[in-house]
């Protein structure tokens, strides 16, 4: 069969016999790529449709990444025969995490780590920093040519590509990292993955505009997209696409001297010792992350008191401050407010508004709230509102893991005991305080 080589514009689909720097149709630069459908005709003949009975369970095999935070994000682990994209800013820890996962998976599988960004020497230094022994089944490959990479990949079960922007397809003359190069390489990986049933974990830098490798197409080509974000030493993985699980899941890590560790969360013993420090349970995906909300409310020496907030939406704080000023008559306009969240990147949900308000009140009144948790929604008129019975139950179950002694909500002890009879033993030693508004709380505290 005569092979017709045609180039296609990845933006508008225009076909051209020759490679052109600019698409004559849509005028976009650097978008013409080899039309892979024409070039892969022969390979397509090697595959055939299967009867459902011919499909083995092994195609659903899952590899344990060694990190439960990551497994949960992936829907159990890395599924065989899939492509996972791990995207994040340069320097955030993509290579570190990937090398740790590669190490863990290599306990049971043959793993190839393609390092197109770093040479063997650099990788060895990083390796020695992270691990104390060399696994048998982990191989490194310091190469950036996609043809060599795929050829080498035939021998392995799981292949890491670090990174998609650093590998190139030699049939294109465009620079490494350009849209056409990235597109061509990912196309080849997808075809290879289908033909040989391999598993790829591909690293990608997020560009300044927040896109992965520029255009969105990379996300469409893969099965799972994980986004790596950071604040201080915290690293959080969010799922933006997942064929195998929920996109609500979040994985929390901390960057240490020996790579990424699963977050062992906050030092619960110390939470609440200082006024302004409040324990809270942040709902994320299918679970709660225990966090500490910290507030420092301090007399201001400036005409315009400062609001310095890390990890919580500024507008949310403005709203809560207004509620406190209006209904508790606190003169917060004379105070600087500094706030932070420990244990998570940031608090989006309104579920913790009550806890945030308590944190500010606790610092202002210099009243510490040890071993306490505040459950309920805060409305604009400072009332504590009902949360669903299911959510309340989840909070009770979760709180009981943390030797919480006091629960403040808009339910009395009797109401809670009669509603959640099955949890009787669990909540036996907990004191319950019914507060219908922030004012009730102040009265309780005298
Ligand atoms: P890296 O994994 O190279 O980031 P990426 O691949 O996303 O560009 O991470 C680099 C940063 O992580 C660098 O600032 C050093 C730091 N780091 C640690 O703090 N601890 C470690 O154990 C390692 C290996 C790196
Ligand atoms: Mg890297």
C-alpha cells in the first residue's frame, strides 16, 4: 500500500501534502502535524475487535502506587493499559513523586523511568536522596526521542515519561515542547498503549496561563488527569478527569527532605491551645480532611486594618467579619486579622464558615477552644443552620476519631442521642452544646 503522507492542522483539520509553519486555512502557527491515521494504517490491521468473552479480567489490573492518597485519586491505583497525565508548575515535585511511585510499583512490575529533562547523573543524585536501596525492576532511560522511548517501552509494564514537553518526534522539524511536537508524541504514545497494552504516566508542565502544555488536547487524549498544586510545603493532587473514579477526590502530601510524604495531618494535640486555633473537618471528595484554622486578631496601628489571609477566600473572611461586627458588636474594624489554614491547601466550601467565625472570635476574646468542633452552616444573620442528617452523622463519626470533647451545633444532646442511637457508645463522653447563633456561643462562654 502506498503511504500517503499528509499533514493535518491540529486546530482546524486542514490537510496539506507538505509541512507548513502556518496553516493556510486558519492562519494558526505551528499547528500542522503528521496525520497519524494515514501513517498507522498498517498497524491497525494487527488489531481486531474482540468478543466480550475474549476480554480477560487482567485488563482491569490495578497497580498500587504505594500512596493511599494517590490511589484514592486514581480510583484505586493506576489501571493497566491507561495513560495518566500528571500536570503541575515546574519545581512543584512531579519528578519526585513520580520517581517514588515508580520505585513503589517496581516492587511488583517492570518499570521504566524516561528522563528526558535530566541526565542519569542528576537522577542518581535524586534517587540517593529518596531511597536507600536500588530496586531490580526499575530502569532509567535518559532519552528524548519518542521512537527510541517506545521501542524501549515494549519490555516494561509501566512507563513514566518525564516530561511530555521534553520529548520529540524526529519526523517533525519543530522545536521540542512546541504544540506540534507534544501532539505528535502523545498521539504515538496513545497508539502504542493501545497496541501493546502498556501503562503510561506522563508528566507535563503547566504553562503560565494555567493550561497543560498549551492546548487542551492533551487532556482529551489521556484517561486520567491529575493536577498538582502547592502552598508552602503542602502538595495537593486534584483530579480533573478520571475514567475510573470520581473527580472529587483530593490527595494531600507534604514535601520533605526525603521526597513527598502522605500528610500525617495536623498535630491534633496542639490545636486549640492558642486562642484563634480551631479544629475543623474539611469535606473533600469522599472523606474529611482534619485541619486547623488559625486566626490572629490584633489591635491595628494603621488607619486601614490589614486582612492577611492564607488558604481562605478573602471575600469569605470579609463576610464573616461583617456578621461578627453586626451581631456581636465587636469592633473588628480596629483590628488586623491574620488567618491561615493548616493541613489543606485552601478552604472553598461554606461548610466551615461557623468554624472560621469561631476562630476569629476565639482570638478576639482570647478564649481558647481545645478539643472542640463546630458543626453547622452560618447564615448572614449569624444563625447556625441545619446541615443534613447524613452529613452530621459523618461529622460525628469523624470527630470521634479525634478525641473531641465538645461539639457545638444547633442540636441538643437529647436530639442527637435520639437521632443517632446507633452511635450512642461513640458519643457517650462528648459534651454537646446547642447554639442557634453566634450570640448563644458568647453567652455560653460567659
Ligand atoms: P521536582 O520533583 O524536580 O519538581 P518538578 O518535576 O515538578 O519540576 O521537585 C523539585 C523541588 O523539590 C526542588 O525545589 C527540590 C525539592 N525537593 C525536596 O524538597 N525534597 C526532595 O526529597 C526532593 C527530591 C526534591
Ligand atoms: Mg521534573
